[in-house]
C-alpha cells in the first residue's frame, strides 16, 4: 500500500518532458521501465488532484490499483478525461478482500504507457454514474445494475442490459447470495423494453431480429428510416445470457479453462491465453520459451481464419460468390492445419495453465510453414481480384464510415479501429508473451469505411502468416509447460491479476480474483462488448441494403458479449 514515489523520482532522467503533470521520458532507455512510468503517472496525477501521495498497489501484470475515497473519485474522473485516459472496463466485485460491500474497478489505459490503471471505488447499493464523462461506462453500469442490483442514481440510461423482461424482479445473479439453478420466468411482463422513440414526418421503423434466417445467435436491430437512408439504428443484444462469470465462481482455476474456451467459439485461443495468463501471474508461473512461441503461433492462426471469414462474408453480402469461393477454400485449409496441429479445428484443448497441452513437433511446424507459402500466394491472388472489380470497390468505398473521434470515448479496438486511423493494438501497446520480443507489423487505414476494414483485415492475414513463419524459424527446443505448474496451482496464493490479449476483433480483457485456491470473481470483457456500440454510429446515412455489409465488416460476436 506504500507509495513508490521516492524510488520513482530517483530513476527519472533529467531530460524528461512534461505533459500535464506527467513526466514523459525523452529517451528510449527509460521507456523500457514501464512500472516506473506508471507509478509516476499515477503519483503525479493524484498529488495534483488530492494534494497528497496516493496509495498505489502494484498488480501482478503491469497494472496499478489506486483505492480512492468517494470525494477523491469524483474529483479524479474529470481529471482523467482531461489527461486523455481511456476507460477500457468497469466491473464490480462483492466482498473484495475485507470490504463487506461492493468495490467498483474502473480500468483505464493511457497512450504512451504499457501499464493499466485500476481506480477502486467503494459503494453500497447506490452510487453515481460517470457515463456523461466516459460514454463507454453506460453499458458497464447497466451490466452492474443487472448483475449486482447497484443503482446508478443519475445515469441517463437506466434500462436493463442482459436481464430481459422474462427475468424475475430483484433477480441479480452475480450476488454472492445467488446460487445457480432454475429460475421461474415471467410469462407476461408488464412492460416492454423502452426503445428510443424517433418521430417525425416521413420516419418509419424497420425491426430486424432477434431471430434471423441464418444459423446465428439472436440480436435485434431497430432501424428508423427516412426514405431510403437510415436515420437511426438501435441494437439490443443479450438474448442468450449464459452466466459464464457466475459459473466460474468457486471453481479450481484448472476447471475454468473449458469455460474460457466457451466464451466465443472463434476466440478460443485468445480467451484461454488471457485467462491462463492472469492465473499464471497470480501463482508466479513462468511460461517456458517454447510454449510462448507455440501460443503465439496458435493466436495468429486464429486471427487468420477469423479474418478470412470476415473477408469472404463481406463479398458474399454484396452478391459476388465467385470472388468469395477462394477465401472460403483458404479458410477451410487453415482449419485443417489447426486440426493437424492441435486435434481441433478451433484449437480447443490446446492451451493449458503453464504453457500448452500438446507438443507440436518441428516436422508439423515445417509443414505449416510450407503450406503458408502456398496460402500467401493464393490469398494475394484472391485479394487482387477483389481490387480489380470496380463495382465491388464502389460498394465498399465510403460505406459504413466509423469516425475516429468515437474510438476513444467508446473504447473501440481491433481492425475496425485501426481502419479508422488509430494505432492501438494490445500486442504493441501492452505486449505479452513472445510479442514483447517479436512484434507483428502494424496496419493502419484512415477512411474508416468497409473498404478500409477489408484492407486492414486482408493485410493482417498476410502479417500473421509472416509472423508465424518467423516464429517457426526461430522457435527454441525445450519444455512446453512449466515444471512448477502443478505445485503452483495447488498452492496458489490469494490474489488478483488482469490480463489482455489482442484477439481477432480487438482488445479482450480478463480479470481473475482467487481466494482460498478457488475463483472468487472472474470478469471477462471481449472486444465485441465495446465494438457493438460502434455499429450504431457507422450505419446512419447508409441505406438498409448496406447494413448486412457493414455488419459483416465489423463481424462482432454475440456470444462474446452475452456472458
């Protein structure tokens, strides 16, 4: 709980330059000491706001926890906004450590720092909203209200989020007092969900979903249209709430690996790596170097097949089946490579605490490398055909523009953000595993339209193939799982850690809290949770027939949102 201010001050160089009250070092040597920077940022900020040294608790994975009184919190929030902090998550923990009530964790990142800042606010059954300062807080606050029954008294949106009308009143499944089991649904709810009313001459509504023609999960899209252009879009999700976070409570960490794998089917590796990383940080497990290489190879294969589905889907949604076929064939071949390497097309069962479950031989990796050379040439040929079609480019260009100014307020991440001019990528900005030593190439576009999203994802496919070949060429021999894993998990101390990965859709965040050897709280936030909100801003001004194309260019996960 002691501040590290004196130690930090002695390590900062004389040639540092200030930005607000932060000391931004001007030489690259100090940039290699992120914990020094993070503590100094936090210390300077809190001294500026509160006039005293803060309590800073250094986390297990380059995150810093800062407990605040209510007065300090209310003063801190606008200051964080002014300094350019981005709210990346907000979640609640009941009975955290010795506190009998609720602790809200407000998780922030700051450009230029590889660290994460978690401000801790202690509340009971009522508190105030920060959504007018940080718009991305709106869904989080509604989620907390549903899960724990905490009311944000001055919130501008108090509608339920994942608890639809059929759930009983006063039903809050994340409370410690709630036990998993059957619930009695309300057959005839008194009130319908209050969608936003859009009225005016010539405005009409088009409701789409929640049940769709394809084999996909439910989601409701309500369009308000004037003539042909869409005037407003409101989405409603969370029709299949699965209680994943509650399911993890009280389980041994090893028993939660299948839960992490089930969060979203096409993010199996990303979410399992994120969960395992958090547990490994708490337990002090050091991953063998070979295991880190293998994890990165599987992560990049997952990125490839995910992007391939998006690319083919965009072309399909404007009726170009001939151009779609090559992408589908190549995607199928990647699935077969996955199965050859891990015995699973979606690479389930591949990641384990302490490393990976199954050795992948040098011969198997050589075959993958050889195939990727064929894959790259065929993929480049397929994308070249796309770029030579003027009618296809016409449909993609200027369609579904996402404005850069929305990205930070909504914490939009992944390819859709990089297609709109931002550079953020967890693999660079908060590197983990082998990415600390062997980062991929960045791909940035600025137009923010469907064409930009297509080009970013296509280039990232090539970058991932190149990175996999680089990893295969330099992968060391050795163990694939830490020798201390079993002992460390059996003797895991009480603690908590936050981890992030760059999944195919963007920033996935996992926070794990362990007490008495069991999971006390497991918070998951995939990129889709934030990115779904962006689609409401990309669709207006376009015509209804372009919505499927815009939606596919985002390709967000229903399951990854509805936990």
